[in-house]
């Protein structure tokens, strides 16, 4: 009998990350497959550091990381991971005199997409984030929310197998957030999407699984419904929020 | 042509809009009209480098944009005029400083606002850096050669500036990559070159000593090699798993 094993695109074992004397991640274990995975946690919990580690920006101090079945510590495999990776940093730097199209195209080229596929892919990415009418606008003329959408466009231009988004909805209005969650769900059908966010409603609407980080450790890993069930007695305006605060309080007790 | 039945008549009809993937047509149209055409320099760079990504990174180098080049040319023209009028080899003294600044400003976390994003790209930041540095240094060397052709009276110094230029450029780059700051690289390059020029002129009372003395050549060569090695070390992607941020 053949047993189908769900492909885990992200495997992290015993991940420790520190900068100087400060330990930022303290023994993280995670396995993430296809779908939308939410990273929750208070400021300083280590969410951004975890995403930057998965984005192959910085290697782990200790522990192992496997992405898309490849070892990012090996230069050749790291390059292959990056071809299939999309990343939106928390602080998106941009080139003011680039147009929207030029910015997304630039990173599509740096991801080593086949040259013939680049321009149609850039058009599609720009359309998916609702910026078709601003494709030829210079980035310095865009609002904060539009810039965020440009960042999302460059992250999805190569149809990544692993998509990492750090606070993607910052600056987006409610309608744009609704559209963005639909986009996440669509991408999550084929890829692994990891979203770091403070917004509980984003997690509730888009994520099939979540991890709650606190002080560099995973204090909860499960579905939104499971977190909701833990919410009795917690503070918050929604069941998920109450689960969040209750679990954090328990972890700190 | 007549057809006896509706079925064969329908087969003979031309394609309708239902048979055309309008989404794909639109994407191809937009892909043609939204971007600017790729320039001749970038097309040549693509062929030379074998990488469209590297070629695009090259033509967007801050110290290769038109305004920067025009400023460099203006500075060199001023240097040529000063050399012609005073008889001092100002142009030869200027070239290492110019290259040091240009190379330090080629690339890095202090100069590229999207550097963090660049670190997640398949084309590594190190390749971008090395490609840009080679281009900036090569262009500065070419401009320098042209400038010295217009500066008579310094025969024998035509290439005397090249090794100091290599060393100061390598020093600026090493400082910029070590400190993760282009400004630091510029400052170190200019400060060290100033010290070398003034220090070597102290005994001889000749500013040209820095680009004329054979005794300094081994020091320039050694400095270039050491600074180059430091740059390669600081940008080594194999240090990734020790938590450093160049990739």
C-alpha cells in the first residue's frame, strides 16, 4: 500500500538564533506544508528573525533548516531555494525613480526567471495586486499602501513554492485586505505561505495553521479553531484574540 | 463555399472571440507597452554576463548613472586644466580618489535601500557587488587614461596612477563591506589617500611622489591584494551559516 506523505516545504529543528548575547530564537521546531501558515506573537517574539532565517538572509546559530527539501547552508541549494522563494520584508526598501513595472521586473530577473517569462509574469503579478493602472508610475509617487502592494507583487512574481510575508497588510485599507486574503488563499492551494502578522482577523480569515511565538519559543502550534478553544477566560474582543492572550499568559506564568 | 449542414458550416467559420485567450493576449500587450525598451548597453551586458539579472543590476549601479558620470568627467576636466596650468600632476592624484569613491558607492547595505530583499535573490549580492565594482573601476581607468592623454607634461606618469587607484578602490570597498556602509568606505578611501599623498610629499616636497615613487609600488600591490582578500572574505556566502548577512 502506498502511503502519500504530505510534502513539508519547511522543516526547522532546534533552531537557535542569537545576535551578540541576545538569544532571539530559542529552539524552534516547525514543519510547514502547503497552505497558509500564520505567525503570531508580540513585538520582539522573534517572528521577523524566523522569517529572515527562512528567507535565507541569515543562517542559524544552531539547529537545522530545510526548505523545499533543500539545505540552505549549501550555496548551490540555497540558490535553487531562492529561485522558488518569495519574500516581503517588514520594511520594504525601494528605488524611488523605478516604476512599478521596473521594480517588479528587476527582482524577477534577480530570481533568475526564464527571460521570456519575465514580462508576462510581471504583468500578472501587478494585476493580481490591483496596480495595473499604476504600472508606469514611479514608486516615489505611490502611497504607503500601494508600495506595500508593489512589495507583494515582487514577492509573488515567480509563483513561489515558498512565500514569506512579514506584516503584508500594513497600510492596506479593509477592502485591499479582503482582496489580499483571497490572494493568499489562492496561492496557498499550491504553495507554502507563511505570514507574520499582528492582525488576528488576517489569521482567522486566511490561515489554516498558526504558530504563536513568545520570547523566541513556540508556545502554540495548531489550527485557529484549536487556539479559539483555549480562549476561555482570556482577554480580547474575538474568540481567537482571547485564545491568543490566554496562551501567552499561560506561557509567561 | 456552400455547406449542406449546420455542423460543417460552423467548422468553416473564422475564429471568434470565444476561441481567443483574451487574458493571455492582454498580458502580452501589457508586457510590451508597460516597460521601457531594454537599452543597447543592457542588451550587451546580458550577452557578456550571461545573466539578465546581473545585467540589470549593472546598468542600475549608482556610480554609473549619467549624473555621476557627468560629475566625474567634470572633475577630470578640472584636473586636466589644473595639471596643464600648474605643471603638478593633479590629474594623477585625483584619479585614485575618484575611483575610491565610485567603487565604495557601487553597492552594499548602506547604499541600496532594497539590500535586504536583494539578499533573498538567486543572483547573489556578492555577484552584484563584484560585477558593479569591476565595471566602475574599469570605467574610471578608461576615463583616467583619456584624461592623462590630454595632460601633457606628465609623460612617464601615464599609468603611474593605476596601481594607487587599484589600492584605494580596493580599500574603499573593503571598508564599505566590512562596515556595511558606503559612506564609511568613501571616508576611509579619501582619508588614506590624503595621508599617502601628504606623507610621501613630506620629505621630497613633491606632491607627485605618491604616484611617482617606485618604492611605493610594492606597498600599493600588497594593499590591493589584502583589501581584495578582505572584501572576498566579508562577502563570502559560505559564511551564511555563521549568521553573517552577506550572501
